[in-house]
């Protein structure tokens, strides 16, 4: 083996000494650096009283608070729709005979808009009128017969008195003949009269007795005739009543025929404007009740319009009839239309399954002078305001922005946005939006319970990215229970990303201002 040169040997030795020195310095420097870092930590802890130790994490907590000045708004697309509209359809089949109004033409309540030719129905009305006249003639005849029956009953009543007088006359004659017969029999015994004369008077006496019996029978017959006359009178009265009812039936038939014929006349259901016209004179239209048809025309009310929007379910519970609405229409740039919610449907179940709350704002679509005329007209109705929807009256909107002095008519179909401003939230307990964590996309908050961090699921009801209103969700055997914050909860507001559910923590309360 060849011997190494001296210089190489000394180089290797020097390198070994340097490596050993580095190892010694490293071994002795690590505890120093660790102690230095701990000293800095302790010094920082002294400046910020966190109370941290190696076992329990220190966190800052807050209690939910109310903010009397807290207000929240939601903005969503909005659309103007008519306050009232009616698609006018035919209820009879026939040819359009009359139509004058075109699109954009104003109409008044009850004005004739369309007339459909229905000659068969017109003739039926005339036929029913003829039947009424026939029934009236029958009634007149029945009334005449009733008068005859009344006179007949009167004659029958008088005839009873006549027959009774005949009974008295026959009875008197019988009494006379009996006495005469008895006298003659006595004369025969005295031989003052012959037997033949006595027999003749006996026959006269028997004949007079028969006359009396006949007179009594005539009385009974006269009484029976009276009963018969009275029965005929009752029948005549019933016939008069029947004829009167038949007239009413005929009138009802005529009214029904007239109603069917009136279906051929289509009138305006309210004051408004024609916005669609789909037929012309000579067009044949079908009965909408028996066939699939298109409306003849459409009438919309224009003195009032309705602005609609759909509120997300997280804001639905805050909507009231006093909620302020600020509307911006794309057709009116730079203008803000201020109003209030007129009505809303208290249900989130929609056909579109979008879980939204429909909200409507009714606005008077005119000037202050026109609004006063509108109120006077409504108050003068037999039942004031009975042609309006139940609830608050339409209001004149307050318009702010540029060119507010120029009249701005709103038309159905205009689009824009509506802001709903919720101001009555002074009683609601709020937390900072940053206190909410969303592991896996589900909202939670950390609460301090028995010295440990508890991860609690919540429902975020309102969140404006600064303050939030949440409800704590608790699962029970009967279902899910939601509870609003009470202000007593200790909500962890720091180190949420470092915590785990059930981890021991040391809470430092933090006084905060919403």
C-alpha cells in the first residue's frame, strides 16, 4: 500500500475537527433557542393575558347582543304586474258582430266591448216572451172563471134561503089541510058533508105533506149546491194561483234565455285599458266552456300597479305589511321609488319549489291630484272601496333621485330590483358573522359548555356579512327543535380553526359592540 502524502493527512484531520465542533455547538445551542422562544412566549403572554398552558387552549368568547340600530335589507329582482286584469272569453259560439276597442283604448266598467251574433238565442228569447203572454191570457181567463164561481156560490147561498121559505110554506099548507080534513070528518059524522068530500080533502092533505117533504129535500139540495159552488170557487182560486206560477216559470225561462243571449255581449269588468285584441268583426269564436279557446281581448287596470318580488326563505320571517320597499326600475335610471309591502303569501311552498315568499307592493300610478279624485270616487261608492283588494290602500310612492318633477308612468312588464329594508330588529340577539364556521358547508358555532368547546349546528336566518342572526338546532326524539339565542351563550370568537368538538378550553370573555 502506498503511503499517503503528509499534506493530505493533515487536511483530513482538520476536516474531522471542524465536523466535531459543529456537532458540539448544535447540541448545546438547541436548548438555548428553545428556552429563548419560551421566554419570548411568556413575555408575550404577560403582555396579552391569555392564560395558555400546555394542556388547555385559551379562546376568546362573546355573548350575543342586541343592536337597536341594526337594519337589514334584501335585494331581489322585481317586476310590475297589473293590479287587476281580465282575459275576456266567449261563453257562446258565434260570429263577432261588434267590436270597436283596439289595443290601448280606455274602457269603463260595464261598457260593451264585443257583441256576438246569436240569432237562435235571440229567437228563443222572443219565444219565451210569447209564452209569457199566453200564460198571462190563461191567468186572465182563470180570474174570470173565479169571479163566475164566486157569483155561483153566492146564488147557491141565497137559494138555500128560498128553499127554506118553501119548507115553511109547505108546512103551513099541510097544517091548513090537516085541520080542514079533520073538520070535514066531523061533519061526515053529523051528516053535514059527504064521504066523497072527505076523501078528496084527505088526498089534498097527503099531497101537501108530500110537498113539505119535497121542500125539505130542496133545502138539502140547495146546501149541497152551495158546497159544490164553494168547491168550484176554491178550484178557480187554485187555477188562478197555478196560472200565476206558470207565468213566473215562463218568466224564469225567458230570463234564462235572456241570460244565455246576454253572454253574447261582453262588457268591461272594470275601468281600465285594452292591452290585447285577438279577434275582429266577422271572426267566428267558440264557447270557452266547451272548447279550448284564446281570449277575445284582455283588459288591465292601470290606475294601480303591483310590484312583485320573491324573498328568500332566510328573510321570510322578517317581512311585515310595514316593511319598507325601495324599487329601482331599469326603465327609470337614477330614480328610487319608495313604498311599503301591501301583502305577502304566508307560505314558502311554491309550484316552482324555490322556497321563496311572494311579496307585493301596490302603488297608485298617477299624480297627487288624480289620487285625490280616486279616493273621492271610491268613497262615493255604495260600499266604499269594495272594488279593491282587501288590505292596505294603494299609496302614492315617494320618488327620489334625478328628474323627480317629471311624471313617470309605470307599466306592467317593467323589470328592476326591489330592496326590502327590515328595521324592527332591536329585540334580536346577534353575533358577528365571523363566529360562524362551516365545516363541510354546514353552519356551526362553538359554544363553551362545562369548560369544553361544543360544536353546535345552527340555522343562519339573517347574515349581512357583519352581523348574523342564528337559531340553535337541537335534535330530539320527536324531531328538530330550533331555539333563538338568549344572550347568555358563550360563543367562541377566536381559534375556531384549531378547535375540535369536546376539546378543553379556557374562555376569556370579550366585550364587543355590534
